């Protein structure tokens, strides 16, 4: 059964907050396309801080979880490095650069060792990866701003979590 959580609605957000640690104590993998997650291509340090706070508020990552943050611009890469410690950063320039860098990065991990994989992006390029994870029995969720989510990814994702734009959520 497909689950959709809408954190843009206050009543729904309070009722469905994903502030839980996996009951099996397992590690989660957060794959963050930060420009898509923030809903804009150029990020300030405040934007990165808002994204970090949004992830913490909505998902309560633990020390055992792994967070991989992808950027498509050098300035965004630098801002992530200044604000968000203890994450793996990847940089990919050009069209879909951050997405491609993230897809390459997650191939470094045995995805079956994570209790859940959360894709924090609405970009279509993640559709095949989400589909493969789901078909192989992996727990996978797509987290996105509604207007940044591709229709194809929305249709294939077994679990969707809609968020407010992090800068607006922090305000």
C-alpha cells in the first residue's frame, strides 16, 4: 500500500510526523538533492541551514544514519560545507549534475543494509532507482516539495512525503 504524507498541512503534519527512529534500530540513508529540496538553484548558508533543520524536524536522523548531500554548483557545495558537518558531499556540474553525482554515490553502498532509503528530491532521474529499490523489497520514500516532484516519480514512489519549502518552513 502506498503512503502519502503531507507536511504542508499542519494537521496532517502533526498526525503523520516521521520523527521516528527505525524500530529495528537500522540505519537510514538520506539522499539529498539540496537544490531540489530547497526549491531553488542558488543557495545561501541560510538556505542550507533551513534544509538541515527541515530534515532534522521531519526525520530526526540519528548518528547511525548516513546523509549524502548533492549540489550542482560550487558555491552551493561551499555553503553546505560551511553549515552542514558530518555529511558526505558530492558535486556534479551541468544538467542533472547533482542528481548524477548522487546516483553514483549511492552505488558505493550496499543499499540492502539500510532499513530505509529516503530520496529528498522530486527529480525524474531518480525514478529508476526508486523503482528498483521498491521491487527488491527495500523501504524507500521520496521526499519533495509538491511543485518540484515529477509526475513519473510520484507515480512510482511507494511512499511520498511532501514538505514545505525549507526556507518557508523555518520562517
